[in-house]
C-alpha cells in the first residue's frame, strides 16, 4: 500500500471531551459510542436536582424533557421542533407507531428486507395476529438490498414500510428517498430506522420525505442506553391515535380523568407512562457534540477512514463485507476473517474494541475521535491474531 501523508485531522481535538480513549482503541461506535466526559457532570446534576428539588423537579423541567430532549435530536434529524419524542428504545417506538394502524382491511401489508434489524422484525411479525401481511424482500449477497426489488414490493395494499437507513450487518446505505417516493405514490407510510446513520451520515427526514423515523442514542450519538426517539411527520400528528398509550399522552394528564385517553394535540400524544429522566441527562452531551462538530464534517472523516480501513484489509487479504462505493456506505466496515467470533474476543483482550455478527464478520467503526494510527493498529492486530491461529492449527496437524 502506497504511504501518503494524511490530511490534518482537526476533529481529533474533540478527543479531550472523552475519558478512556487513551486506554482502548474504540472502534465500536456502531454498537456503543464512547462516553463524553460531560455525562458524569450531567448525571450528577440529575442526582442533585432529585435530592434538592424532590417532587418540584417535575414541574421545573423533568415533565417536558421527553420533548425538550427530542427537540435536540430533531436538529440532527433535520426535523422541526415539536416532532420528536423520546422513548426507551426503537422496539417501543415501533410498537407505539404500529398501535396507530388497523390491519384488518385490504391495505394491511408490511414490507421490509431480510436485512432489517431483528428486533424490528419481531415487533412487526407479532402483528400477524392482528391481520398484518408481512412481505420480506430478500438480499442476494447478504449485504445489500436491490432497490428495484424493494420498490416493486411496495404496492397499493402496502400499509407500512419499516426500513433501516443503514443495514447493521454490512453498513449498506439504502436509498430512503426513492423508497419514500414510491410509498407516497401508492399511499403507504415509511418508518425509517436511522439508528445506524444518525450522527455519522447527514440526513434530513423532511428532505427524504419519510413519514416516521426511529432510532436510539447508544451508537454514533454517544448518548448511552435508554434514549430512543420517535419522529412523526407534522401533519400526521393530530391524525394518529396510538393504542400503546399512557397518562403522558393525555391532553390533561394531571386532571387524572377516568376512562379513555383524550390525546394531547402535540407530539406528546405519542408518549405513554412516566419518562426515563436520567437517560435524557446522559444523552444530551453526545447530542451537543454532534451539533457542535456538524455531521457533514463527521461524514467526511468517516468516509476517509473507512476507505483507509478497507485498503488495509485488502492489503492483509481480508474480504470486506461492506459496500465499496462511498454513497452506499455508512460509517462501519465489516471484515470477514476465519473464526471471527474468536478473533473479536482476542481483540478485546488486546484493548481493541469491535464486535462480531454471525454471517457478517468483525465490525469496525472509526468515529470523529478516532486516529488513523488506531485504524492501522486494529488491522495489524487482526492480522497477528489470524496468523497466530493459523499457525497453531498447522502445528497441531
């Protein structure tokens, strides 16, 4: 591989916003982003507020946090204020959405690909009992989903199209705009899962034309667990009535009215029970960093480092199971090596953090705080581990 002088990496100055990056090579932001240092202070603020303000904390900000925190996510999503609410995770957000729809009529088909994240599949498959017809679009290579095949599956009987913006197995970036346009023409609704894209791939849900979006903060947003989010297109908010509901969705929750829920006029109608307030405190520092840096700058660095990662893998002879074309690739690179699970376990023992997925390979993801030297070290460690295992097998014969 030809050695060239890398361009100056001005995003590395944000490494000092994190503790612990000097102890590990953190190439697992597709699964768990590094923790910003400010999280510790924000959680201390939560504890201090609980201790000092007690019940008064609800009326002094806690009650509104599910929407106020959602407004920060909306800025990254390219959405308007008041269109995003926070939930525990994507499975809950999908369940809330599905509870708005009737699957008993002719328009009851749900279309998604076989590469969708399984948790989303489980939620939709469970609605077969209510009449949902599931059509799964197959992949030929286990990495990508042919766009025309997806578009052909969406017809006048399609109700919902829940798709992943970036496929978790391969980092394949789907053409969400084309899928949304076809769905719009036939009257179907698109639920875009941006878990594997938001924070590393620039996007605008309004420009893409999707009806709903879901995701979480664990990965590229560096926001930790428990801070999922749900976007609803503004004109759809007053028209939908979730059956998965609770007192936060009520127009007058503190009136404690008996009987059926009277839905709030705002995005709060998509909430349910009491919110996970500590998770909002923990998530916001990661959002603040993304907003400060800008996703466009993060994307430029990500494309450069994933290109470097693939070139190093090519040089080492390791098959890459992610798209080569930049416009089709998210922020992750999947490397197929023998005994991938065991190789990943040994990487962890060497303080190189990655993960392994069956049928895919070892998943590696540089982020804005990753240095080129860390990318090189990761591939060198993989080569050393694979070579040592091959040598041990040869010696045992």
